[in-house]
């Protein structure tokens, strides 16, 4: 945070110097340099403003991000894979590390569900606004008649506080199953019963991990995910507004989406909460999410301060 403020102050001082020069010499080179300094200060200001919005106790944490395809078979599973790529590219753009913890492929294409661990400064604080139903409208590549289809996928995000999460889990409350991994991986991964599924019976939460070769490591990772989900559930109970939002996500279908990505008959990404819109759909699907995330954080901040 100190470095962030130092960069902001330096950008302001640099702009002041170029303004002084521009008062004496309004040549094109000076004006071009002045424009670059304005852009630099604007970028530093936006990033600093964004950080001030991330003041939650877990915002600085890494994030566990889950994507689940909705009803619709191959079409929805392909959309889930598009979202997976979008979040992977967004993470790469921010130089965050991404690790796949669980991956369940679709029957023909795409993915049924996937769990990612996204590690980087304020990963959870930034990604938490992505929680909800995402809707895609397009001409289906799987429909020979070229008809327009609507697909849905859900995104859930939990803070990963590692071993710092203090959640009591009784062994008697757990059912642990092992099975052969079905996703991509080495020959050993797919031929041994190394995948682990843990069911927390009191809450009904089911988590699984199959991307490690070791059953022990898969179990350890699955427990980590379970703790994060139980922690998030406790946080939800303490915040009536968040709980209401979470409970409203009953089904991955019509009427519950937080964002719509329209590819046909026009091209637009619209966030239904902040009302923010992006016309460059390809850029958004390629990971350009910062404006949408920032607008939603500002929207939530303004709602809290009404």
C-alpha cells in the first residue's frame, strides 16, 4: 500500500512539472508528453481507488473460484469453459498464479465444473463480485440450424485463508470417498484411485479434488476447500444482505443472472447490478474484467453509504 501511494504521489509531481513546462512551451512534443502523464496519473488513481474499496477482512486473501455449468448440456458446458478461460486470462494479466484443484469435463465439450485457486494480492476482494449467474446469448456452434441459444453458468468465490481459517470439523460429520480421476492428467492420475470426494453431512457441502497424483494431497486440498466454504457460510450468516443475495441464487437459469454476455443479435456485456456495459465483448472474454469489477465495487460501496 505504501508503494502504491508513493507511485501515485510521484505521478502527480511528474504531471505538475510537465504542466509548468507546457505553460512556457506548448509545442506538440510537450503536449504529447503531458497527455501521457495525465494517463499515468489516471491509471494510478484508479488503482489506488480500487484498493481503498477492498477493506474487508478477507479481501487480501487468495481466492477459491468454482464454475458450474447450468442446464443445457454441451451448450452450457462450453460456456463454462469460456468463463474458465476468461478468469485464467484475467489472472495472467494481473500476474496472479492459477492452480486447477478440481476439473470435471463435459461429455462432448467444455466442462461441467472446475475449481481454481487464484493467488495474488487482493484476489478474493476483486473476484468476490463475480459470484452469481452468468448468462451467454449467441448463435450456437453446436446447432446445425444456426439458432440463437441462451446458456447459463454459476460462479462461486470463497476466500482462501489457508491454515488461518479456524473452523471446527468433526470426523464423524465427514464422508470420504475415493475414486479414479476423470479429468486431464498423467497416466498415473487416471489409473489409480487418487481422487477424493468429501461430504460434510451437517451442511450438505460436497467438495472434491482429483488433480494431484497423491490421494493424501487431494484429501488435504479438498479439506482446504471445505474449510473455505464453511467459513464463507459463516460470513454469510453474519451479513443479512449478502445472505439474501446468496439465497436468491436458487437455480442456474433465467431471472437470476448478474451479468449477460450478448454475442447475437448485437454485441454487449451488461452487468445487471451496477448497470455497467462493455461493447468489446471479445476483450472481456479475453480477461478484460477490471472495469466491470471496479464498477461493481463502487456500486456496492455507494449502496452501503446510502
